[in-house]
C-alpha cells in the first residue's frame, strides 16, 4: 500500500502542502503501511499508521496543530501493530512536548488503552521519563487509581528518580487524613525537615503552626497553639519529630506507619529515617 499524499507531506514536514491537502478535504484519518524513520526495538519494518501519528513521531508541532484543527481528525486513532495512539506513542518515547501538545486537546483520551499497557503513563514509570511524569501530574492525569501500578512499575524497573517523584506526588495529591499511616509518616517527615532549616531536630511554635497548615488539617490558630502546648512537655519552646508524629497519628497509628514503611522497605529517599 503506497503512502498517502498527506502522510508523505507530513513525514517531510511540508506544512504548506499539508494545509493545502487539508483544505481540499483529504481523508485525514486514512491509514497506510509505513516504514519507521528509525527502526525501534520490537517494531515491525512496516506498520499501519496515519497522518497525526506520523506528525507526532516527526515532532513537527506546526503540522500536528494543523491536523488537530482539521475536521474529521480522530485524536485517539490507534496505529502500529501495538494499537498505540499518538499520545501513547509520545509517552513511550518520553516526548514531553508532543505528549503535552496532544493533551491540551480536550478530545485526547489520556487513558486510552493500548496493547499490553493499561495506561500510557506507565511508559514514564517503566522507562524513567521523569519529565513526562511531571507534565502528566501537572495536567491531573496521574489519578489515585494509578498509584499502585506506577509505583510498582518504577520500582520493578529500578527507576529510582521516577519512583521518588511518584511517591511524593501521590502523597501530596491526597488529603493528609486519607493517606495510609506510612504515607502520613513520610508526609510529616518531609514537611518537618523542610521547616527544620538548621537541622537541629526541632520546630518551634511558629513552625508548627505553618506545618499544620501545610498538612491541611484545618486547625485554627488557637487550636494550633493548643497543640503546641500539649506537645511542649519540656517547656523549652520546641518539639521533636517523634512527638509530632505520635500526636498527629496517635501512638497506634504512628506504630502502624513505621511498620508499613519497614515492610515496604521504606519510601525512596526515606530509608533510615
């Protein structure tokens, strides 16, 4: 099957020809067999493709935008033997620019399944594309349902930086009280450490009020002051991390949190704390 005129123009980055073909009413979703510009591992020498898919692979933002503005375009049209959408393929290559360009289109289904991968974000965790994961998180794509699959995928593939980002994202994107005890411990540790600038292992009254506000516990200033008085048993105007964890989670919750972290081997960057 020969290349269509549109795919030929797209692969050569000829925007003027692409726009001329689109204005003439060319079939923008027509499929033909193409050869990959660069043969990737596990990719067939020939694969079924369409204009949008090829434009995204060619990384030509102007051509992609022209195609997206064309009547009849199917943003989620699959291609290749793996049935990848253009968005999923961009994710698999860690192409943040192209993935975000597609994601800005309200018709783009960021969770469209493709053969063998339940969600395109898993490519980011699998291959350690942290920039891609950050972009997806910024667009609200990394919902709570993906937490387990993404964390397991990053850990199984030894993607430490991606794992650390994902753990922090899922902790920060959920209300404190909805986190597991282990996640609550990690959250308190992180916020405590960020306020303990001199590293002396203590926070004072003002820092405690700020920390409680960051956790989103909804305490009034007076309630935060009462919490400080309850914790400041030594009457030295400072409290420790252990005191704070035990207060916020309760003694049993704090113990469960530490056990959860021990069983999981700790969160990335939290081991030994």
